[in-house]
């Protein structure tokens, strides 16, 4: 590093920061709950998705895909601390946050309107951002260079995730359109799913697809960890240890269970054997769908959302899955699952169906229109933004490994050194 750059980095890191300490005004129970939910999300993003993706690839690429997952978690976490959080949640415009919290400077003792320190809120939001980024690893596993992917994912964070999260969760322009997303069917699952679709189309198929992967057991174990870990997403968005948090966790689990059984039943109806892989796919599809409304619907609504979503995603897997090489089915499970949950939210939030209802100024028709608009905008934004980020990075770093490396496996060499090749 040349001296001017070193001095710049040193100066930035030594800027006085607000202390990350709890204060008397913070509610210790709510704070502990937010921290626990953040750790659950880290649990889902790291061991959960790393194991799931490793089990779904050829044995010659298992180490590489786990290394990509760890690298993505590292760069996205640092990107969130340096700029991501500020661009989402610092005061700014309807389109983007401001610069007040760059490098996590000027954090408040309490997050505005909450009973937890802002540092706990930052931690939870960082965990939320890691989930979609780590999901993308599975969509293009076994054929992309890790140098290219790490550069891509940091640009993707800024171009895709940050604007969508600000637009919906920070009261930006999407929220002003009446678009609702309690805990991430749009911001997390749809963004990941439609970004995965764009990436799979741009990168192209593998020369030797590894379906169903070398170790379904690892894939299922990882999926189960993701099932548990994503409960932190719906529980944390209750923003405290409250009845809403417990309701969201129950509905999260019920939707996952209903989705798992719905997928297995459809396998039997269509003449196939029910499989553990299908059970996990259905569960994760139900979880992706219920994230939009986990604290807003009743138990019956959560179960129906899980079943309906499993049916739609199962159908999508048959119609779309064979045309794109998305080895982890990120688009099918998370993209279609999140879109289904987004559209079902207004129906199952009605008091008649056990939901909490709407503000008197909101009608069912207007809510359905808003959700449909939000779904289309987020899908297009994710696909276009991902394509732009992928093509920009590919000008500097080649996107795919060489045919020989792909044939030999990205783990070739001592401890998978080839998977870290930036050339």
C-alpha cells in the first residue's frame, strides 16, 4: 500500500466513534432479543448456507463453494459497516440514505423509536444483508472465479440491496407507494431470487451439472440450519421481545412445515417419490413467503400461505428449472416464494381470515395493487442491477474459471488454492 492510501485508511479508522455500549434507557430484554436474532441470521448465512451449497455441488467443488460463502460474508460485513448501513438508514432522500453513519460513526445510544441501542440494530441489519448475499453463491456455484464474485457482491450490495432496503424498510419511495414487507419476502428473498436468475443467465450453465450434488445429507443439514436461522429474521423485525415476535416465530415455523408437506404431497400426486430434498425446498419456500406477513396473519393464514407457495414453487421448478442452471434453486425457492408471499399478504392480513387488518384508508384492492407494483419493481431492479454489477466487474476480472479448471474442479491444488485464483 502506498503511503497516502495508508494514511487515509489510518485516519478513517481513528475518527472518534460513538461507543458501542448499552445505556440505562435501553431495555435489556429487547436488546438481548435483537442480538440473539442477529446471531441466528449469522448462523443461517455461514454454517447453514455454506453446508447447503457444499452438499449441492460436485465433491471437487465443495471446498470452493464454502470458501466463497466465507468470503462473501467477510466483504459484505465490512461493506455494511463502511457504507451500507448509512446508505440505508441514515437520514437522506427517498432514494438513498445519507453519510452520517459512514464507518458506523455517530450511532445513537438508542435507535430512534426503539428500546435497543443502535449498535444492536446495526448488528441485526448486517445479518439481514448477509442472507441474500450468501444465497447468491449457490446460484452460480462451480463456475465463477472467487475474485470476480467477491468484487461483484460488494457492488451488488450497493446497487441492488441498499436501494431496495432503503426504499421499503427505511420509509423511502417504495414504502410511500404503500408497499408492505414485514421481514423480507421482498427485500431479502425476492432480491436474492431474481438476482440469482440474472446471474445464472449471464454466467451460463455448468459444463457438468452436479444435480443433486455429491452429498444430499450435507445439503439437507444446511437447509435445516437455514430454517432455524431465518427465524431470527421474522423474530428480529418485531424489534423487541414482544407478542409480535412470538407470533412471527410461530407463523414462520407453521408456514415452513406446511410448505414442506405441501411439496412432498405434490411429489406423490405427480407420481414421484417424496424426498428429503423436496421437503427442505418446500419448507424454505414457505419461509420465504411468510416473511412478508409473519406478524400480520393468523395461524390458519400462515399454514395456507405455506401450502400455496409450495404448490407454486413446485410448479415453477418443473416449468423453469430445466431452462436455467441455478443449482441451489435460489430463484425457484426464494424468488418465486418471496413473490408469492408478497401478493398473498393483503388477503391473509384481513381480519376475516385471522389477520390484523389494514389502516382504514387502505382497501384490499389498493393493497393488492401496491404489492403487485412492489413485486414488479423489486424483480426488475434486482435483475437489472445484478446484470450491471456483473458486467462491470467482468471488464476487470474474468467471470468464469477456465474450462480445464472447471473440469478438474475448483478445489484443485492444495486446500483448494485454485478457487481463490483472481486471474
